[in-house]
C-alpha cells in the first residue's frame, strides 16, 4: 500500500522554474502557487508519464527484476476518477503491477512533476487523492482483503503512515499472526520526527526495516539511542520489541556508495526465497541501473546474474 502518483516528466527552461519558485535540483510538496504548474507542463511540453510514488515504484522494480510471471505484486492506494487516474491505471498495467485502486471523486489523482533542466530535476509532488485512502471502503472489502490474505510478503513505505496508519496496522498484524514477512521503509526523516507514534505502533510487527543513513540517524535521535554509528543503530533497531518471535528483525540501511549495513536487501530476490546476500546484491544492481536514468525507468530486461 502507498501513495500512487502519476509521474509527469518534461524538459523545461529556467524561466519555468523561476515562474514557480523552483530550484533546479529539489524535492518539494506542491503549494497553492504550484496548482497551475501541472496543467502548464502538460500543455507546453513534450511529457512522459509513468506510474510513480515510492511504494508503487518499489513493486515496479521488483516486477522488472523478476520478469515472469507478471503481476507478482498487488498494490493498493487511492486515485481520482479523472484523466490522470486513467493514465495511471494504464501505466501500472504496462508495468505488470496488479493495481487495485480506491477511486473517489473528491480529490484529483496525485501527481509528481519532474521538471528537467540539463542534468538537474526539480520534483513537485501533489498528493491530492493519495491522501484519501479509506480503510473501510477499500482494505476491509472482502474482495480486497482476500488479496491481502493471498500475499506472502508485504512492503509499505513510511509515507503511508501519514495517510492510513490503521490500514498499515491491520496488514502488519495479519502478517505477524500468519508468520508472513512484513517490510516497512522509514522513507524520510520527518516520518520518524512527526509520525513517531504511528511508526512505533507498527514497529513490533516489522520483520524488515529499510532506510538510508540519514533516516537511520534521525530515527536513532528520536528514540534516544545516543549514537550516530550506523551499525550500532542497526543493532539497536533489530533488538526493539517484536511480536512474532519466529523471525529475527532484519535491518537494511543503505549508505550511498558505502557498504550496506544489512542482513538482507531487495524485494525481488526476497519473494523468490533467495539467500540474503543475493537480496542485497540485487538491491545494489537495481539502484545502480535506475540512478542513471530519468525517473523510475529501466531497460526492457535486467542484466542481473
């Protein structure tokens, strides 16, 4: 589950950035002054559309790494009943992701404009409909919950804690009760800072926790660990209280080009029950491919042996 966004990528000029007060290389949430940006970028520029959002991107990459069979991942999130929503459904289908969106008409489909100038890109995200996910009207519906019950591995970004923490908790408890794997990403420092309570409510059910070194350091500070050593933080996170004692918690902290302080890595190998070293190697490979490209895109097939 996560915040589905339609990524809209286009090459723009400096005047466009200046008009909307954007920096050449930045990531921000859209404010009132950015409302017209999304229509303007579509009207004025040659655009590319991609199914986006942190969690949806993660399952797209896992599917790309696995190749066959298709639709290995089911994705839940909220979109609007609008043109961008239709494009998002089409793009998710093209990526072979089994997306089951909650569709509502109060808010438009969430979008993320990637304004490209030279080697820089300025990202402006408008969550809109993504904020409107409704547990009772979607997750609790029998046909959707049956998909949850069929799954073996669960992955949710911490960003979704700002939208529907009760949905995350329901899935996390199901995973724990049935000895399945539940993974959570710390996502951003502000999650550990401002959404500490819902984060720590779900933590006892987390089998695999993902994050980068900045997110790890912020989590440690907020939890009063009194250490900045990433390996020590990983050990402390691993030993936090856990409901399902059948699985030791696995901590995956990335450090850019530094060694991954981890006992496991990437989702594509994880669901195929590969050794933990292979999961890490696959995660490094995928990151190395995608970081060189515009947006969350990849070649037709992976070259991963």
